[in-house]
C-alpha cells in the first residue's frame, strides 16, 4: 500500500491573470536552457528575499510548458528526508508513472529495511537512471527550498544535481542560498542565477502594477517615490496598494513611508492586518497554525461557520491567501503574512495555541489522515495525543508514512507517557536497534520487561512483541540459540493480523535457523515472510525475502531451483520498477554465483559486476556481495585480486562493524587463497586466529575453516591410517554437513575423504567414494566446486575415468569437462569438451539505451570523456554516468573490456 500524497503539493499553482510580464528576465535566461539534445545547465537558482515574486516569475516562465513541468511546493514538514524524496519522485512521475518506482518502493519499506537508515545514497541510482530514459527535456520546480534545513537533504540534493541527466532542468526558488557547491558549479557554467537585482521591479513595472493592475491614481512623482522606497519589492508594492486603498491621505502615507526593507514589511503587514475587523483578525490568527487550509478545516479550528465566505473574500481582495488548486478548495497564506499572524497569536493568545492544534488534529483524524493528525499534535506539543494516535493507528501510519515520522514521535514521547502505551515501547526498541545498536535499546527493553512483569501480561501479544525485539537483539549479537528461543515464543504469541511484526519475526527466525545450520527449517520461515510481502504488495521487501529464499536453496545445494527463482525475481524487478535498487543488485550477484558454479565464468562475471555496481551504495549488502566476487576470482585463478578483495571486506568490517557471517567467511577465503598460493604459514596464522587448529575439535559455524585445515593436512606427505586425526576430523565434517544439509560442504568433504583414502592405500574405496560424490554433485548441478579443487582432484579423476567409460557416458562427459577445466593438457579426448553457455550470455537482460550505444560507439573510436562530452553536447559528469551504466550492464570495469564485450554480443559491429 503506497503512501497517499497531498496532490496540491505537486500541482502547478494557477497563474494570476494580472501578473506583470518580466520579458527582460526571460531574455536573460531562455538562451541558456537548451543545447542540441538536452539542457546545457542543470540548475536555475532563483534566490531573493521574501516577496520578490520568485514563484510568480517561474510560473510565468513555464507558461505553455506546463505539460513538461513537474512542481513540488515545499513546506516545513518536508524536512524529513523520506517525506521530501517521496514527494519529489511523485512530482516527477507526472511524466512517466514508472519513473523512480524502485526508489519509491524503498521509501515505502518498513523501518528495519529503511534505505535511508544507514546510507542515504542507496536509492538515487535507480531514480537517476530512470530519468535518463525520459524522451524529451522536462523541468522540475522546487518552490520555497529555504524551508529545508535538514543537512542530510542538502547533501543528497548535491549528489542528485551533480548526476542529473541532460533531459532534466531544475528550478529552485529560495530566500537564501542553499549550502551547495554553487561557486564550483558556476565556474563550470552549470547553473544560471536569478537574484534580487533581476527580480526587482523596474519603474515601468511598478507603474504597471500600481496603476493598471491595482487601479491606483498616482502621479509620476508618487510612483517614483514608492518605487525607490520599496526598491522594486513586489510584496511591498502589494502591501502599498492595500494600504493606499484605505488611506484618506495618500500624500501623507507616501511621505511617511520609510524604513529598511524589514521595517517596511513589518509596517505594511501591520497596516493590512489592522485594517481588518477584530473578528476577522481573530479568525486569521486562529488559522495561522495551518500551513494549508480549506473551509472545513478552518471551521473545525475556529468554530466559525462562515469560513468559506471569509476565505473567498480573502482571495478576492488579495489578502495574501494563495490558491493551491484550480477549484479553490485549498489555500495557503503568503509565507510572510502567515508568519506575522502566528507571531501575533503567540504574543497575544499563547494559551490558545494548544487548543487550536488539538482541533486541527481531531479534524485530520476524522478525515482518516492519522499522519497529518500526528504532525499537528507534534506541532502543538501534545505528546499524549501523539502517543494515543500512534498507538491506535500504527498499522496505517506504517503503511502510509515514512519511517522518520514514527521515529521522531517515539523519540519525543517521554517515558512517563510511553509507559501507558507498552506496544510503543516495543516499536521504539526496534527503531533503536536499527539506529543505535545494542547500547541505545537497553533502557527500552528494561522498561518493557518491567511492564510485563508488573502487569502480569506474560503470554499475550505484548510479550510477543518483546520476544520479537529480543530475537533481533540476539541476532545482532550473533547469539543464535537465544534468538531461536525468543523467536519461537514470539511466533506463538503474535496475532495473525500483525503483518509487520510477523513478517519481521519470520525473517529473524529464518536468519537464526539458517545461521544455526538448519536451512530447510529456515526456508519455511523465509517463505512465510515472502508470502506476507506478496499479500501487502511491498515490492522492495519482496526482493529482500526472495534473496533469503535463493540463498537458502544455494545452501541446500538446490542450484536449479535457486536459478529459476533468481531469474523470475529479476524479471519481476524489471516489470515493477525496482530493478536498480541495491537488493536487485544482490539478485544479480546470486545469479552470477549460480553461473559460476555451473562453470560459466564469463557470464558469472557479467552478472556479478552488474550486481556490485547496483549495490555499491549499501555497505552491508555490498560487502556480502563481495564475498561472491572473491569466489569468482578464485575460480578464475586471479588469486592476487581475490586476496585483495577478501582483505577489502575485512577493512570494511573493521570500519562498519559488519556481522560475523560476512567477516568470518572473508577470513576463511583469505586462508584458502594463501594455501593455494603455497603460503601455508600465513594461512595457518589466520586459521589459528579463529581457533581452527589440528588440536581443536570441530566448532559449529566454523566448518569451512576446518575444511581448509583438512585441505592442508590431506596434502601433507605423511598421513596416518584410518584412525588418523585428519580422518576423524573429516568424518566429523561429513556428519555436520549432512546434519546441516550443507551440500557444498558435504561434497568438498567427500572429495578430501576420497583423496585421503587414496593416500592411505585404499584405492578402490577412494574410487567408489569419488564416483558417488561426483554423481551426487552432477545431479544437483555442481561443477565449479570440483574444478576449484585444482590439482588435488586431478589424479583421482584420471583414475576413475576408465571405470565410468562405457557404463555411464553422461558421467564420463561430466568428468571430461571437469578434467578439461582443471588441466586442459591432461584431457583424454581429442577435442576438449566445453561447457554449454547459458542463452542469456548472448543477450543482455537489461539492454543498452540508444544514448548509451551512441556513447559506446565513441568509446570504441578512442574518444576521451571530454571529447564525447563536446561531441554529444553533454557535461563530463553526464558522460561518466553513461559509462557507469554501460559498464554495469555489460559486466565489465574497463573501456576496452566494454568494447570487446559489446562486439561479442553484436551490439557494436
């Protein structure tokens, strides 16, 4: 369920029929917009003090371009990053409903998987890529950007602007310059500035406004005097016109009209306000708590029944009430006039303010808009009301509002109120685990535990929430037995309609089981979570649970099943606008791992590079994906690069405190690579650092580390007999792999057992063990697992090859392929048998766009980025962006490789 939007925020405001034309500004700005195939500048910054007609100027500028213009009217509540980007994307979807769909899905996800909780850049790649696909140049207007004071949004906007495609031009109106690298952009000719000196009314425009529009009969000297005193300030002139209309002595008014800009505004505002009746002034001050207003809402706040008539008169008389739609249902105050009214309300009736906010809160609740209701309760500092709304409508708010609103509410509610709503304590604890880790959550967990104990509520839904949080708490600490214990309790206690909590619990329970060596049981819980996401229509979370399912299939050795699900999910992602989010990147990496295991290393590399490119902004996901790249590099015998990649994961782990299930495999890969390179001492040091030595018993969770130890022991020259420590350790590994249903571990252990049997003078038993192992591997779709054993498997395969000839031709071909991959010169066939390539190798799953092909053609001709930029009328940054897309889609990381791969795929001749 997607969060609804307030359409007036993304609607182009109507243009006043009496707006004064500004041809001199249009002449300055228009020639700098468009080059041959897009905009030569990405930003027009309209920056000036309040009341200089910034919005009106932009509205005039886009006249007859409304169909190519998206509009976002900003307000103070847009300082929540998720809220800001949700509305910005919603505005852009005016051109294409698919634009930003993937990024928007991330914003609709639950807070545990919030894309902005760790790295705010994670979802920009799919949005910017979508904008590249726009067929014609379009405009986006951000109106009143000065209301944004969130540093995170400012930083995100810098990234967004510096990576804009040439098909989009941004207009920003603001009272103060945003904290962006404007000087650098100006130096590169990337922006156009419209400042106060540009927007200031000329004498001619002042005359047109006062005499023709406002119908004031003024002499030339009076017009010049007012123009000088207002300095061409549009709102000042508007205030002048209102004051002149009711002034009995115009000459006296104009003569005494003095003061600085700020004082002039204050004087004129007071003049306008004081000209109203006491009844109207009271009404205006009461509704000043509202940033957007309609008659029904105003009646609820003020208790008056004539709100519709008053608002209509305000609009008619230009009393700084601005329409927000063409039908006249919604309005807003001119920002400065609204500020003045609220200032007067606070100065004269401060005790009245909480009551006004409470009435507005109730109105929004009656309209079934709990998100807006809770914002007004927060503004009125009604924390008891905030807690009550959040407690009663949490499910709906979860589905329709961004996570930061809930987080802000939970942070503001004091403990004495929070104790009255124990379910909110559980929600707060889960938020704290995500945002602050274990340290920040202990107080909330203790508070919840005390409530359960004191109120004897153990055994109900609240206990289920507590157990769910404790499950996540223990997973965070790698305490999986404790996590399982709490998860099983929560599963019995949570109601079936508690969708969010049950989905989270199913994932937590699956993680606990998978990491405890129970993949089959984990699979069932991941599947339940997946079904919940399907029912709720959350595409982003659907990819997340799909990844869990694929990974479980791989753990079980069910490679074909994993491949089908990965392929289906990638098609689903493309069809539902989520193909460029980091989770989709993991799908590509998993598909690459499947192709690697099938022996298709070139296709594996293409898939993995694409996946790593997409997921690089999400650190834990990227680090986990890099583990698969290490495996691919090992299979490609690029051992130095594999080792450096494993070390890179270790560095990331130290910096970001990654979980053990990422950092430990990276160490084990380091040890295996070092063993392969003959660096046995270094490998032993790494293993010993993890308590993996010949003297240690097999430890749960460290099976692959002990497998590496056995590789070293088996290859030693002197090996004991059937009862040797190596044999006992291998038997323990085989038993554990069977118990955990870890097919890869089982097959690799059996290969080492066969090798050991061969060395301990049991050649027939060694053959039988190896043949049965190879048969099982073939049946389950394994190939590269055997190839990666390298020389260790060469002799055993050669010895069993004769035994399978004539008896099992398919197995013979399988062995020939393994032998060919391990050592081509040792193949016994006249012609080597190559593995069949996947059909997807010859066709990209995500095709290059026409512009990307055009860039690629110039790359193939040896053009530099600067030369391509000049040739195609693009900025160098835009060319770099195209390069990144091309490399990601082709699965390469160099220009020469991109050209070679494109020619192989017949994209280039």
